[in-house]
């Protein structure tokens, strides 16, 4: 299989290509504290290329933007890159490959950092895994060094299956102290959202058996979860009924982390384009949304975009 075929296979794992239409349910009250999302803006040619840039993740301090790309200077079909900036008001610098400690001749995609910045989760189909795409974790001592990642470790059979497991969203519950990993998996046939809770033994890759999250899953394709830091808002990419394009961004909320997720709501035509829109990730303060899209007018086929909103009830957390 050539490089472009490998890339298309990996990308197909993360995006849906099915149309659907239906009505949109009512969103939970939590999002009322925010303004509407602004029209998305392409991050621009400093980051985006004629190749694919997908699955963005923004660091807590807003100065490092991780994503994966099939640009040809990489080690494999898809590699993980990072773009940096000196402050949140500065433009993004040229993306840099994370190097051979993280990237291989195979596919690495959908990076996610923990809140403390010391761990990087991503999916890869490198040899030695349990299934097709497996989730791995890498650690670093210096959270300010985006190139100090140590050799990654497979998360094991609690999380990974014989199918494809990818797109981790790491959530630390300040109330209970519980750490939950949300991710997509096709272990039961179609792509659904699963969750695995970290065991309380001090081992940061010893996650318990993954369970389906029924409120976030449907008979359609449900992928690429991205959770707000307080655990009260989660985004997924889906082609469920009500989708405006090939794959849309949807959002679900809950009043507390002890309650189930609400019925997911389509983010609507301001955000969704009628093409593929996927992997929404929030800034730490919840006001900036990063995602990838194939909408017209971009630099390449898959580009990274950003949208913003304001918070009505400001806090200092």
C-alpha cells in the first residue's frame, strides 16, 4: 500500500462520509453561560498545507498546538506535529515534527495532552499493539519542552481492543479525583464513544475496562470526543440524523460530573459546513474551539480552523 493509500485509510478511521437529516433536540442549560460561536477562521498557511492537518489539541497555556498531518517530510503516513507561539496574541509558528520517539513509519494521530502537560496520549497502528489502532501514552518531565517525550507505552487491554481505538480525551474530575479517558472505538462494529477510568494504584496507564457511553453513542458514526476541563461539556463528531454535511460537530452537556450526558445537539450551520467537520477541542478557559474541516476555501483538503465565544459568567479558575 502506498503512502497516500495508508493516509486515506487512517483518515477514514477518523471521519465519516454519510449524509443524514432530522430535527435537533434542545441543549442543556450549561451552555447558556456562553455566547454563540463565531464564524470559524482558517488558522492559515503557517500551519495548514496542501496536505492534511487534522485533530488539533491546544495545550493548557495556549502556546502549543498539537495535530497530525500526512505532509511528506514525516516518518510515516501520518505524524504528530506541534506549532508554538510566544503568547496567545502571537501568530502560530511553523509546525515541527515531534520526532522519531513518537512518530514511526506507521500512522500516529489524534494527540491529547493531560492538564498538567506531562503526558501525551495518541493513537497508532505500529506493530506490537492489540488491535488496529491502539492508544498509547508518552511522558515528559519538562512540560515546557514539546520535544522531550519519552518512548510511548501501550495502554493495554483495559482500553485497547482488537478493533480500532483512537482519539482519547483525558478528563480529571476535581470533585471526585477520578480520571476518565473518553475515546472512540469500533470494537462492537460501528464507531462509538467509550470511557475507561484510571485505577487508583498510582500507575498512570492502568485504566480499567472500557465501557460504552450510551448517551454519546448512536447507530451512526460517533467519533473524536473533546471534553471541557470541568467535565460539563463534551463535543463529538457524528453523522447521526440531523447532520448537515458528511460529518458534523455535536455537543452534549451535563449539570454535574455525577450525571449522565444530555442528548447531543448539532452545533449548527455557523460551525458545521456541509462537508467534514471533526475533532473539536477547547482551550483551557472554554472560549476557543479548534477543529478540522474540509470546507471550501482552505489551504488544503483538511485544514485546522478556530472559532471563539465569550463567557458571560467569568471565573478565575
